[in-house]
C-alpha cells in the first residue's frame, strides 16, 4: 500500500484493500518512519476506526472515489471525531 504523510495528514492510497487485522501493523510501521507527524496525537484506535469507516463505505459502494483512500488527519472537528468513534465501532464487525 502506498501512503504519503505530511505534518498533519496521513494519506493511505487504496486503503479499502487492507484488512482490519493489518491496520495496527501498518500504522506502527509508518509511525516508526515518521514519528514527528501530528497525526500521532490521535490514538491508534481513533485512526483505525476512521479507516474502518472508509472501508465500510467503500464496501457499500458509497462515494467510492472518495472512500477508496483514507486521509487521517489532525486535528479533527469534535463532530467528525464523534462520528468516526460511533460509526467505526458499529462497522468494525462488518468489514474484512
């Protein structure tokens, strides 16, 4: 999987193709290579739940051009953070 990271954004290309069991390993590897990104001010759980939402939406065929990749950024608005927290938990069991 290809990715690009900046000070406050981690862009994961074709993230829909990654199984949830791989999320932690991939995030840990990227963090080891780029520890200074502000993205790491978020917890791995928060990042994984957002990624899960993207994968679920892609799987449902919703906005596939926008949900095939994931942009995990920092900071987030409070309502975005809340939405990913709730929806991520709900979709977690349904994604591969």
